[in-house]
C-alpha cells in the first residue's frame, strides 16, 4: 500500500535524524524527488525550502527527474576505468557515471535502483555477493576476519556460535565503563578509518564530557577510492559491527548510536536492518540489554552519495539534516557532536575490533602486530594485481610480502610501476619507496600515509599522468566547495594535469604546482584539500620524465 505524504512525514517526526530516511522513502516511492515532495518535507519538518533544496542537490544520488532513481549508474573510479568503465558507460543509454562505489575487487559495478550488478559489458552484468576475504597464510592470526568465513556468520545464530555478543554481555554484566576503556586503551587500537586517533582516548573523552544524551556513530560512508573493506565486514559479519557499536555505547554511556551507511551499498542496508531487528528481538539491543536495564538503540541511516560525508563533522551535519559541510574545529565531536552532544565517531573496522579485544585481552591484540606495532589492519588491494581483495595483515608487514606472497604479484607478469596509499589520499609510492612496511611510521617517512588501507596497484602499462588526472578529477568533483583553497585548487590542478591550462615551460609549471599544493595543504578546511596535493607532489617526484613530456606536449 502506497503511503501518503502526510503519513510518511508523520512517521518521520517521531524518529531520530529523520531527514535522510524520509528523503529515501519519497525517492523510492515516486522514483525521484519532485518539487511537490520537497515542499511537503520542508513544511512537515520545518526546514526552509531553499536550505532543503541545497542539501538535496548536494548529494549525487537523489534524482530530480521522473525515473531517475531506477536509472543505471556506472562506477567510474580509478580501477573501474582501468577495466573499461568509460566504454561501458557510453554503451548504456541513459546511464550516468558515479564516483568509486567500493567494489574495486570486482569491477565494474552498476547500480540500478537498489540492486548492484557487476560486469565488464552491458550484456554481461550479473548479481554477485560480496567476496569472502581470502584466507590468511598459515601462522597468521586475524582479529576482525577470524570468523568471517564461518558458515552462516551473518545470522544471529551463526554469530553467537563462535562467541558473538559474549563481549557485550561481559561488559554490561561484570565490567565498569572505566575497565572497558582501560582494555581498549591498553590494546593500542587506533582509528582504522584513516585518522589513526587512539580509540581508548576518544571513548574516555566522550565518557568524561558533560552533557548528553551521549552518542556513538559508526562511519560506514566508505567513499575513498580503492577502499572496500568495510563492505566485507558488514556483509559477512554485521553483528560484529553492531556489537562493537554497543560496546562503545557501554564505554561512553551512550543510549543511542547511528550507523551511517554509504548509498552505494543497497544490499548491505537491507542486511544490516535485518541484523539490528534480530538483535533487538533477542534482547541484545534495545531497552534492556542482556537484562541489565541498559538502553542501547542503534539507528541505521543511509547516505545519498557524497565523499565529504566520510569526514566526521560533515557526516554529523548530514545526520542532522543540514548541508553536509565540514564543521570548524574546535569544538570537537567528543564534546559537541551529534546535536551538540558528546559523540564518538569511529569507523567500521575500528568498532568491529572491539569485541575480540574485550574477549581476548589487550595483550593478545598487541601481539598480533609485528615488532613494536600493535594489532592488525585490513588492506583493500586492487588494480593490476593477481588476487585483489581484502587482507587482514599484521601491522608492520612488508608491502612486498602482501603483494607478492599473499596476493600473487602483478598480473600478466608485468612490473609494478606505482601503488597508491590510503586509497587516493596518500598519493603514489614508486621505485625504492615501495620498500615499506604497512604501518604509519614507515609510510609517513616516504611522504605518504597508510590511512584507511586502500592500495591500488598500477603496472608498467599505465600512463601515470592520466592516472593522476583521474584522481584529481575525483577530488575536484567531491570538493564540498566550502573553502576556497580546496574548491579552486583541485580544479586548477585538474586542468593542469589534463593539459588544459598552465605554463607550457617546465620550471614555471612546477613552480605553479608547488604553490598550489602548499596553499591547499596549509589552508584547506578539511582533509580532502590537504590530501589532494599528495597526488601531484608524488607524481612530480616519481615520474619527472612523464611530467616533462606532458608539459611540453611531446
């Protein structure tokens, strides 16, 4: 039965963070967001129409024309371009391109409504489940992937069969919040979404902050090109993510949590909603967690396609129904987050690490790393590699070991020319600088960083100036436009990498690029504008002859 505007809006008013789910309901009911719908939502939620229109049009996936919601969208991310995304896009009438949609291990994804199809040609698209991560080499102990290959792991019964929710039960029945945070702190776990902030310190800061109700947010807006690890965790081990969120609630005293999921994972959205319902029906989540009298409510919210929403303050603004610009900091989310309450924002992998840490202890987790490094990191490996996929590695593992021994080396016997770090945000590593270990100190010593752990491999057949141009085009497209250095800088860098503008003499071209890079890094409002220059800096550093030929037009 189709619900009326009034019924949908009335239901939304009783929800936390109501705008996004309400927009999605109208979008799916009508196949697009009409002016009539926006006027009804504006009046119902008391949002000025101009503000609402600006917010809706900021997102990539909210269609404004009839039939737009069901129209095909083809991934044009870096890896998919390597596999012919441009040709696939032009072969599908009415299709539009979309930025990297998080399936770099199985290109090329095409979204049709709420279904994902995969294939290299329009007449060969098929539905596929998310690949199970490859088994780790013998002798390797995993943390978040330890049980991900267990049969029926995504169901509640399958999850509990191997100790699922035992950590949460332990935390709410026999541990204080201080004891719980102490274990996390001692483990050395740091944010696995890119920032690397110590998780225990963040949880403690929220716990000790005044005001409330406190909030936990799981950042599942996995929009960095080359990163697709969170999808594997949510699709194959959703209850581990929910348990991690609940443990963060116990540690901080938060009665509510939000899981903010990127739009491009529609099947994951359905799976997570089912997992939350299962946990609530079993009394594991809800108003009486394990009979403790504690309330923990997890709300699932689906984004609408905007890379900037991976930045935590943009995500919070998106949840609140505001234009998703980054916020000025301070104040920080740990004291003024969702609705100005103390809020812990952590990524999927970070939160999924909490249950095994609580069960097995801090020393166990620290022992999983190599040398002085604590714990593990999931690496999303894609591009010109024999076995692309997600690999949970001990921190400190040599990059060469991952590429050659774990993932089978480069495809077709070619040589590796370069790899990206942190998806695209860390720029390129090439030559002798690829002789690094997978940890922040080693990679930062080369002028890059590990970040969220996406690594794209480019062999000797790739035009690295063209790759850099595609990367900068992405950053220019995804710049939110709030700050001048990023908004203009990414556009100017894109033009110069395309050969459309800039000096035609090498030294002047290099001076201009260096000035643009330095300005963006020093004055941009958030990490996007600070990271984008690493693309051009590393291109100039590793590929000077290619740059010379590009500038001279030879």
